[in-house]
């Protein structure tokens, strides 16, 4: 059995030395680990948190290259196994099932969305089903609200394993308030090709067609005669360079001044002023300097409807002292310009990198 422990400078990693080769298994919940050989020839890596409680078990056919499965625990109770199997029940604590770009990552917030049963807001029932009339098998997850039992979402995947997520076909989400369909997003070859969004009464609101980095969107007025949708309210095209053009109409078909449907939040004065503010206020923590730790802290936070910032946290960071300093500086910022959706302020999540680097000696 091999004992492993995190270094002081990079408390977010477990460093494992096997036959002279070092590897890292990352996440701030890991503080130590043990690697041992099993009777079936596999190798088991048990990972513990700062309190010494087991939080994960990784099984390898050959450490560290051939990872077979992962199991995560909370207070000794397993809550997620990867790869998923037919009949599994899994849990999460918000609507973002897989985090950034739909991929698991050993560094970038792999625990951000999964939760134990005790902390969950949604639970998912896993089934393996045929993909339409073909013999291809897909993994289907039906998500339900933990308290009300209402259907929240249905996801379809050709593969959910220890390091990949391949989305296929129709992915549905439902309004919390009414249970009506909220969105139906269609994927092919793991890429989004179309989307339809509905209001709380089940009336079609927007239709998107995607082509790589570009899209075409049609936005409708609510139907008043029982039809699926009313007259066209907005036509919008985003080209491959991100330029957005289009038309906006009133209920009588008269053209109005065009404004993109969604405008991202912005620091007052733009990116350059935001960068200058950070440089002016950032102080390199002495602890990180002494340990010669540097790198990028990726912060995530909400910009509320009034422009204030909330729920600030780090998605990944080289060291806790750098995280604390980055959050301190962002908390000093003045209110941002909030995001606008259809001309109205909207609370949205955004990310901001804060980089620390030491001068060359």
C-alpha cells in the first residue's frame, strides 16, 4: 500500500508517486490518499478530505493511465458512480448537470453540481434505452425535484463515463412553476443544432438553428387563438464572428429599433477598465509568495438585475490564499451593467479570471 499526501502549496491536488512517476488527482476536497492492489488485479485509490473522511474511490486497471470507475461519497454514503448504470439514482444540487462545457474535469470544478441525497435539490433516475427504432443504446436521465417530485429535465447521452459526456438527441427541461416544457434542445454528434423555448403556459417563444459558432433565431409573440405561437416579434442572426443583426417588430408588424435579444453584463467602462481596477487593487498574498505559487484564479459569480455581484466563488485556483485575494478584490468592485434580455435586466452567471504571477528572479 502506498500512502500519498498533498503538498502545502497545492492543497487542491493529491500527488501520487508510483514507481518513480508522479501524478496528480485534483480537487480541493482531497487531502490524502491510499493506493492498493485488489484481488482482481485492479488498483484502488481511496481519497480522503482534510478531516480524514473518505470522499472518493477510483479503480484503475493500470494506475494512473487506465481509470475504470469512480465513486464519490458524502459522510460515508456513496452518491455517484461513474460510469452510470441502468437503475442508478443520482443527485445534484442545481440545474447544471455537467458544469462547464459538459465535461468532467479533475481540476475544474468536478464536484460543483453533484451532491449527496441529503443536500440535493434534484434526483435523477438512470435508464438505458434504445435510441428510437435503432439498436443503439442511449443513457437517459430523468430529473425530478427532490421536494415536489415534479419532472425537471430529461437528458439523453450516448456515453457518460469517467471522463466523457456525449449528448445526443432531444434534451428537455421544464418550468419549475407550472411543469410545462421550458426548452427542447437537440444535439447531433455532441453539438447543439437546434433549440425551442416555451413560456410558462407552454406557448412557443423562440426557435434557434445553430451552425457551429453562428445561429439564427426567430422570436414570437404569445399565441392568443390556440395556435402554437403568435406573429414574429424578432428575427436575429449571429454570424461566425459574433456580429448580431436582425429586426424587431411590434404586434402590428411595424419595425422597431433593433437591440440584440441578450446583452452580456459588463464592468462599467468595459474590459480594459476592469483589468486596470484589478491590477490597481490586487495584493500578492505573502503565503503564496513564500511558497512561490502563481497562476490563474477563475472566479464565478452572478451579476444581479441591479448590477450588484453575488455568490462569488472560485471554479479553480492554484492556492487558497490567491482565491481569497481574488474574491476580496472583486467584492470591492462597483456595480456592473446588468445583462439585458429582450431589453430588460436579467440576473446571469459570469466568469472572471484573475491572474497572479511572480517576477522572474
